[in-house]
C-alpha cells in the first residue's frame, strides 16, 4: 500500500475531485487512537460527501444508509491527509490524521482503478 500525502493547500480541490470520482463506492471507516487500537465506525456504506470547513477546522465524512439517511464522522482539526493506493495503482482510500494523533482510515471495499467502475457506482 502506498500513501501519498496531499499538501494542505490542495485539500479542498483534491477532496472535491476525489468525491466526484468515488461517490457511491462502498467504504469502511476505522478510527485509530494511540494505545486504544482501532474502532470500526462505518462498515460497507457508500461514500456520499467529504466536507472541509477551513474556518472551524473540521472535516466531515458522509456515508449513505439503506434507509436513505446519512451517517457521518467528524474529524476535528485534521493535520494530514493521505491518498491510499495499492502497488498496481488502484485507489484504496484515504487516511486523515487529526492534531491529537487520532487517525481515520477510510478504505474502499474493493480497491480498483476508477476507470473500471466509471459510471457504475452512482
């Protein structure tokens, strides 16, 4: 697995493009805290949106639910954003680290090049 760190100045544009390209992809989201292991907070839910509010320092990941409602996870004060991909170059997800050291790792259920599912996920 490769992790490419995205410069803070590029977050907004990167996330907008990322969501357009991956909206509807099934994803899992784990929260990892130092010394407390990993906790699954989202399991097999379609990615709907990632919002970044620079004024408040909050990033919100939004996923769909079968009942049409949404489930979201808030990352307070993110300081690092990494794009995850497999060695062959398939898109695998994101890792977001907050200033307190908590990491949120979103991985797609099936890592693949986006062109293989273009038009099928939405």
